[in-house]
């Protein structure tokens, strides 16, 4: 097994990015999010960070946290990085407001062990 410190660094990056996304979107509706390119770009960048941390995470940790949709997280990062012209804001919003809070909860549980 990898050193706990090595394993946890990616989990900490994911946790921190999730917390920032939640903070940045607090009080927003989808319409207000669509009118705020600064917040859009911040959230998109943080989703990219989450995806990159997931991509670099060792397979053992991914198996340990098998209830997390690692392929989807990495796939979204890939879409953001390589197909940035066609980013669909409703998907970013859904991820930020529905998926990210659940991911944060799961990552915090893993880090508390």
C-alpha cells in the first residue's frame, strides 16, 4: 500500500476544491451562475483540479473508495481540458450543486479514518 501521506494528498486536493466550489456557488441560482463568468471559470477550474487529482490517485485508493464515480470525474476533467469550447454550463452547475457536496462528504469520511 502507498504511504498514507501520498494517498491523502490527492484526497486533500479534492476536498479543498469541493469546499471552494460549494463556497463559490452558495446563494447562486443557475441563472445567476450563467450571468457570472468569473464564478463559472472558478468552478470549472476547480472541477478540473478534482479530475486531475482523481486521475493521479493510485488504483488501490480508488478501489477502497469504489462508491465514488472516478471514471466520470476523470471524464469530466478530460472534457473540460480538451473540449473547452463546448462546456455545457448546466452540467457544470449540476455537478457543482449535486455531485460535489456528495463527493465532499465521501472524501471527508475517508480522510477521517
